[in-house]
C-alpha cells in the first residue's frame, strides 16, 4: 500500500559463513602443545609465569560460551595441586639437591639398608624447596596449556578432522575429553538447584547428595551415546584387499618405530647424526599408512573445517615460541635453568621472554567468540 513504510527483516547468517569464521580445532591443539613443549625447555619461574599468562589471556579473549570451555578452571586447580604435592614430597621424602640453608628439621625415620637414598623427614633446605617449586611449576604449566586446548577447541569438530584410520580411536579420545567438562557442568547445575531449595551443597553430606545424580546422568549419557553411535553405523568398515591391509600395517608399525628411534636419536648426543633422517622417514611412512588405512572408513564429512590463514598463524606462533625457547636452552642454559646451588634469584632473559609473547598472537588473529554466537 502507498505510504506504508518498508519493513526489512534481518536474516540469520548462513551456516557456511559461520563455519568459515570458526578456527580449525587442530590449530588450537597444535598451538597449546607447542606452548607446553616450550614449558618443558625451562625451569625459570618468570618464563613459566609468562607462558601461563599468555595461555590464560588467549583463553579469556577467545573462549566460546560452551560446556567444554568451562574446564579451564579445573585444569588450573589441578596445576596448583601438582605444585603443592611436589612441595610436600620434597619436604617429607627429601630431595637429592644438597643445601646449606636449613629452614626446618623434621623427625627422621630410620630405614633399612635396602632403602638407601630414600629418607623420611630430616632437614628441609631452601635449595631443595626451590628446586621442587621450579619442577612443579614446569609440570603445572604443561597442564594449563593442555587445559587451554580443551577450553578453546570443539571436541566434536576435532573428531571430524581426524583421518579415517583414526576414527575409532578419535571417538574414544573425544568421549574421554568431554566426560570431565560434562561432569563439572552437572555438578554446578545440581549444586545451584540444591542452593535454591535451601539444602546444603558443601561438605560430605552435600557431596553424597550430588554424587549419585551426577553418576546417574553420566550413565544415561553413555547409554544415549551408544544408541546414537549404533544407529549411525559406528564401526562399519569397507572391504579392502589383503595386500592393502598388510601394506597399511607395515607402514604404520614401521613409521611409529621410526618416529621413536628418531626421537631417541635427537635426544641423545650419540644419535644426532641419524636422528632427524630417521624421524622424517618414520613420519612419512606413518602418514602413508594412515592414508591407506582411511580406505576402510565409510564415513563422509559434512562441511569440513577449512585450514585457513588464521589457523596457520596460530600454529606458527606456538611453534615459533617452542623453537626459540629450545634454541635459547641450548645456547644459554643458565638463563632458562636458574641455579639453586648456590641459590640465586631468577632473572628474566629478554629474547626468550619476547619469544613467549609470540604465543599471544591467537588473541588477535583468531575469530571473536561473539561473532560465532
């Protein structure tokens, strides 16, 4: 009609556009594992704190509002528990690190002759506690980096990206990774419901009343998952010639043995000459075996995730951090491994710290979670 204003209805974004806006889940895992590899190359608490801060900032800015993204806090608490347990072991069981600064002396229990090298109680020195703190912080940083991957990567999309030969194993891994976040979500929901009803949600009594519904929900999800997998033909494979199966097994087994031998050669001084060629040959054979093994899988991928430029940048930032810290550990080990005998204050090396800051790149190149909602 004349004079009627035109009304425009905003259409939702197309699924393909939203899919292209998401980052490949494998990029998040490679980035986090690279940061974890960098953490294994140093015991400097300042560099480890930088690695934790970098991963935490990326998680805070790029974490989606999903059930699995809330598992990051559980990994942080687990990391703190690891540091505490490492310190308790150093106090109770002693440490091989000699020290001169005695903090306290515990009653020492005599042990038989066959338990030489182990003690219960005795002197607790500042050097031993510092060494235990550095060692615990390294393992805690590795756990936090793995927690960052769990909070950022969608496990179901990661399953879609696996090769066909690893489909069954990938399903088991994804189910295991999603089990803990689902339990955490159930515990929070049940505790909130009990608080609304005025019932206790803490202590032994609250734990007993929350534990049974949580286990019941886990059992129901397991049965529903098994029924859904059976309805979708899970485990169905295609027929392949016997020669292809034998070739696949030989390539996969030989490739894995080559990877193990090459890794061992790179870690030892005697095998530095053959380590890298054997490792590359093993990787090539293993990838060829996975490619042939994918013929047994009958599944198809609906809207597969694209490995775009942003995914390459995210992976490159993590790999660069790990490579630069490994180079710094080889050239200046004293800066990345501060001494405890004698006890000295750790210093922050400049260019390894700059290498750690490269891990912040995903916070600027990865898609904003608000764009995906």
